[in-house]
């Protein structure tokens, strides 16, 4: 393999893609929040960094606390899995912990009705997708379909954790209040 081909392959590994996605997502999120604070719907000075007000999380419902704990665990383990060696015993063990954490995040979301009191929202469709995609990804890897497994798991990490996680920092949401409000 020529060196230029090897370098190009390195650009598209899940770990490299994840690092770029986090950097670009962070810049976009910071820009959006800055715009909201200075030119948008937030009163001037409503957006400011401060020590996290974790007491707000402690006052939240059990479903929200389980949801946040599962999401934080899945985010940590998912980052390790995407950047580490695939197929190893550690990958398999942490993979099962990640699947369990993601299943708990998706399941607990059905008990959270903050946006639409008493009703499910469009975000719950994502939870339904996760609960269907997890067994699909496990089935795929057991059948030797590494590509389908990788795409499904990476998609859940990016869409179900990173993108959905960015929305939890929207003004008025709990994570916004804890960290920025």
C-alpha cells in the first residue's frame, strides 16, 4: 500500500472521525450559544459559564437521573470503544456495558415528558430506533457482518449521544441550566 493511501485511510477511521466531529460540533455549539446569548432569544448575560449546579440534577426525577447517568457512561465508554482496538476481549466487555447503558438511556427516556407533558415527543422516536438498532448490531457482529455492526454502533454514538446530547444544552433544558444558565 502506498503511503498516501495509508494516510487517507487514517482520515476515515471511526476514532479520527469522532475527534473531528467533537471538535466541529463543539465549535458549532459554542457559536450557536454565543449567538443566542448576544443576539437571539436569551436576555443579555443569560448565558455564562459557571461551576456546574449539580443540585439541579439531584432535584430531577429518577428517570432523568438514570437517563443522564446512562448517557454519561455510554459517552465515556463509546469514546474508548471507537478509539481503541476492535474485536479484543476489552472491546467486547466494554461493548456489552455500552449496550446496557444505551438501552437504559433509551428506556428511561420514555418516562421523561418534560417537553410535552404527558406525551411522547419526536425525540422518543430516536429512543425507539436505539432499542431496535442495538439487537440488530449485536446480531450483525455475531453473523460476521463487521461493516453493519460498525455503522450501526457508530451511528447510535453520533446520533443518539452526541447530536441528541447537544440538544440537551438548548436554553431552558436541564443541562443548559446546570452548566450555562
